[in-house]
């Protein structure tokens, strides 16, 4: 089994925030690969699904913690322990301000780089889990970061966001097979995004 957890905040007022792009990714995956409705589990909302890989079917647990962004690790840790999985069986999708809008990177291990949600997950399961980092750009001023990530995506941003979420979903069999490098490459092939300064908005 593979746990796919999104970082975000559970209230409706946060639904379209940049900080909730992890929830958006998991919702998109659920629409294509989910096989059961969302229900309350593991201090969050969870649904199950499956994806076909060259090595066979991989079961999925899709998870949206209701513990708020900065405490997301509690839900992820509870689910991982329940299924007796390892951190390598966990992918956490989250917003990344240090990447240009529309960029996507897979990473395993490492620090939190100031992301309190990632710090929370690390505190519960260690740092060896996999991260699906979704670039949302940087406001250009450190003092504006919180206001920026808790702001909604602008309508023009959906020109890159919607194709990226589709690509994250469609390329998922590579991640389920454990090939994060190919997963990343396929996402960027399906939703190409030029490398750019994260502090400059993408047109």
C-alpha cells in the first residue's frame, strides 16, 4: 500500500488557498484512482483506491489531515502505523514557495526548509518519506509569505495549475512503482513549465 497525503487546512475558507494545493492534488488523484468515498479516518478524511503498475496493482490510501497544516504529521503517522508501512511508502504533496509556479519535484528525505507541515510529518515518522513538491512561487518578501500562501490562486494561475494537477494524477503509476525520477519527468512532460525565478510570477 502507498499513502498519498496532501497538506492543507480543512475549513472551506482555505479550500482555494495556495497552501492547500496538496489537498487539491490528492483530490485530483481520488477522482481518477479512488474506489471508495471519503470518510473520517486517521484524524482526517481518507479514501482508498488502487493503481496498476508493471509489477501489479498497488493499493492507495488517500489522506487529507483535518489537524490543520502545521499538525499534519499526526494523521500521517497514525495511518502509517495502522498499515505497518515504512516512510518510503508515504508521499506527501505540498506547496513549495522556493520553486517557480508550475514546477514539480519529487524528493525523498531531507529537511523541512521552513515548512511546518513537513516538519510535523518528520516529527512523527522521520524524514525518509517522499515529497511531491508543487511550486507556487514566492511573493518576493519574506514578511508577505504567510499572506501569500493563505491567499487563493488567481484565475490566471489555473492556466498552469489545472494541467499540473492532471499530470500529477495521470503519471501516478510511476510513483506507485517506486520510480520517483520517472514520475517527476512524466509530470513535467505532461505539464511543461519553464525553469524560472520563484519570485517572479508565471504568466
